[in-house]
C-alpha cells in the first residue's frame, strides 16, 4: 500500500532527474561549442520558421478578441486613449510569450517526441551510441539551441501581430485612430516588460525542448509507446509552461 502511495512521487522525482541530467549534459556541449550548427539551422527552419503562420493566426485572433472586449468598454466610458496601451501591456507581458510557447509545444514538442521516439523504438539511438556518437550532442543540443533562438524571435513577431490585429478591430469597428491607439503604449510598456518576455520565451524554449527530447528518448513499447510519448510531451509541456509563467511573473514583476 505504501509503495502504491509513493509511486507517483517517485515517478515525478525520476522524471525531474531525467530533465536535469539532460539539461546539464546539453549545457556542457553548449559551453564547449560542440553543437552541429548545420543541424541547428535546419531545425530553426523546420521547427521555428514553419511554426510562424499558425502562431500568428492564434495570437492575431486573440488580439482581435481582446480588442473587442476592451474597446467596447473603453468607448462606453470615454477612455479610448488607454486601449492600445492596455492591450500592448497584456500582449507583451503575458499573451505573446505564453501563446507562442503553447502553440510551439503542440506543434514542435509533439514533433520532437515522435521523431526521437521512433528512433528509439527502431534502435537508431542505440546505433548512434555504437558509433561513439552521443545522442544528446547529435539529437538534443541542436534542437534546443534552435528553439532558444526561434521561440523568442517568433514571440516578437507574434506580439506585434497581435497588437496590430487589435488596432485593426478598434479602428474598423469602433473608429479609433492610430494616434489615440498608440498614445499610451510607450507609457505603459517598459523596457523591462520586453526583456521579461524574452526571458520567458527562452526558458519556455528550453522547457519544450527538454520535455520533448526526454519523452522521445525514453520511449518504450513500439508504435503505441511513440503515441504515448507524443501525448505526454504536449501535455507536460503546456502544464509546465503555465506553471513556469506564474513563477516568472511573481519573480520578475
């Protein structure tokens, strides 16, 4: 009975240990500059650039919905000058980095887990070890570095897209001009907000890469195991993103 009660705790501790071990090893290769930069560029395109359209759609529509809710109330109470600043403040601090990370976790995290999981069950990872190639150096480090570069970059593009989408709705539906919309953005959005968003994005990138790689490289059970690893990678990544976002928000602001 006691073993059953403590099993989830033991499993969680083992999982955190796998994440920490992989992170430490990957950072060691970063410090040595022992990363395949050609593979990194490939993954920047495959995992990052190809994720831009869906990310912009998600953040853009979110900005439009936010604009409808905020602008309607602002027009009613005569405070339209705060519309742009308020939307930009929320978009930069929270929505852009979190929504980008969630979309990337769904698209990229699942891709990494399924690809590495397939390699694991077909013994390709064991073949790399037999050739004296460290799988973390060859498979994990390039993917993590690519995401650490691309997720902050995509976050910037997504944030600007969300703000402009919000302005389009405010202007077309409620007649708010650009001067009024923009007037309070420089006053409410500070440099530290942008820096915090970039820090969040970088840590989210590490989280997505780590979880996807751990799930993939510890896959067992053939095709069904690959499916389970893919699902776990997405679910654990999204939950971790929201938990990490809360912790960072408390610490940074």
